[in-house]
C-alpha cells in the first residue's frame, strides 16, 4: 500500500456549514477546527469597528490572516493589519487587539491558535483562560441557542 492510500480523506467545511455566533460585543465567531489533544483551535472572527479584545497572553504561537477590515495591537499601533495581511505571534506574546474605529466594514480575521489565551485584568492578573475546549464548548452552546444547531460540524480531533 502506498503512502497516498494510507492518508486520511480531506475534511471540507464550507462557510455555510458552520454558522457565525454572536460573542457579545457586536462581533462574531466561527469555529472551524479544534484539536483537543494538542490544544489547537482554528477560528474566524468578524469584529465590529472599534472592538477591543481584552489584553491577553498567548501560551503558544498564533497565526493570523486578515480577510477584510483593519486592526492592530494597542501596544504597537504603528503595525496595522489590513486585508491580505499575515501575522505570526510567538508564544508568550502579550497584547490588546483593537479594531480600527473608522472601519466601514466588519474586520474578518482567521486565527490558528496553539495553547491558551490568558485574559488579563488591569493589574496583570488572569481573569479567565480560553483554550480549544473552552472555545468549542462556547461555540456549541451558542450554535444551539442562536441557530438551533446542537452539534455544529466543527472538525474535532480528540484522539
């Protein structure tokens, strides 16, 4: 048997297969895949203009691709991510995501996140932690509540 015959089939999810859910600030979340074994979560966010995501620290690396809109980190406002931008964040990075106030459209960003986000308060302490399991549980509950979809077809790796 060749290596190609042993490879698993590809898994495809179209945009309409996985609904966007409200995350409470006018922004939306779509969970594409969670690897619960390795702690990797792949999501897509649509952020409203002016959105600020709480200051957080990444325990693993993050890869981001911006599809539309513009955003930056308050800690480095001179580096603005615009449509077509790719961003790598090393493990240990700390920042506060800010979507530009004058955007005329939603800012659409795809993230592949390894590890957890440690969401921090003003004193530098940890308010709460978001990881692959947390985001998956939130998304499933929101899909059920908003769309009547109790088991969205997120690609889940759990073994």
